[in-house]
């Protein structure tokens, strides 16, 4: 999923290094072990606030352009609210970046044999609408971003983005609609679709599913 084709202060360090400083601070707060949902939400909120301030935007200006209330965006920046994927897209578009860039730290220098571990209890600052979205990828370096989506999908939101996407159903059943074609998927099934295709996900009423989603990562230009 990426951009919806339809859908509803404290200062961080300022100046050109504000966003990088917020990223560095989020790393310092992770001495080891999984981040709690609150820690993950605070880290995302700090990145949003720092980038907004680097862009020279007030909270009210950013909220208006992202079609969010001033109070809600303030809560997000303080890590007190969890964003939906649609709201995250609108914030990213307002700030001239991508959802993936906001969800991951700036990439550290890559080294031979480097690795990235995400523990089972790692927190999530996002909500798919019916459950959490867990980001599994490391800090922005690889050309892909793996995520776990959990919950129900029946809000009728159409999505369209340039990045390619791979979906593997872990539990339950999921219907992926590409333009006008409906593709039912059961546990163990997967689908890959190219960017630029209008699509939505749907689960049957009263049911949920868990899906591994691997999304192409494109750094904002």
C-alpha cells in the first residue's frame, strides 16, 4: 500500500540538521531490545516534527495540507497517537518525502556482514485500520521495506503508488483488487504487482488476516 486514491509544541532541534538530530536521538533511546509501541510512536513523531520544522512549516500549516486536525498532528508528533497508513501518506506528501522514509531511520554506513534484527515484541507506530502495521526493515538502506499488516480491511480505500509490492498471506484470507480484477488469496498464497496500479485490499466481514508485505523502497529525491 502507498498513496490513497481516496480517504479524513515542543520544538525539535532546528536548522538543516534537525531531522538528522531527531533520527540520532531515536537511536540513542534504543540501547537494546525491542521498542515499545510508545517508543516507536515517539520516534516517528520526532522525525515528522523535525522534518516539518526543517521545511519551515508551522504545525497548523502542515496539518491543513495533510487534511488532519491541528490537535491530532500535535498528538502524533508527541507520540501520543498512532497513524493510519492513509494519514501517514498525506503527512509524507506534505513534507515532500515518502512513507518509507518516515518509517525508517537514515541509513548508517553499510558494512560487510551487517545485519538487522527485529524482535517479536517490537512496537508499531502505525495502524492499518483494523490492526497494527509492523515495520521489519532496517534503516532505509536496502531497496525494499518488509512490513506485517494485521487486522481487517474493508474501508474501501483505493491505493496507488509508484513502488512495486509483494504480499504473502500468513493467516486468514485476503482479497486483492487490482483495477477491476479481484484476486482471492488464502494463507500461503502470495501476489506481486507493479507500481502505478490502482488497488485495494478486502477481508470478509468479521474476519481478519495477517500478511507480509514487501514494498520497494525509493528514497525521496
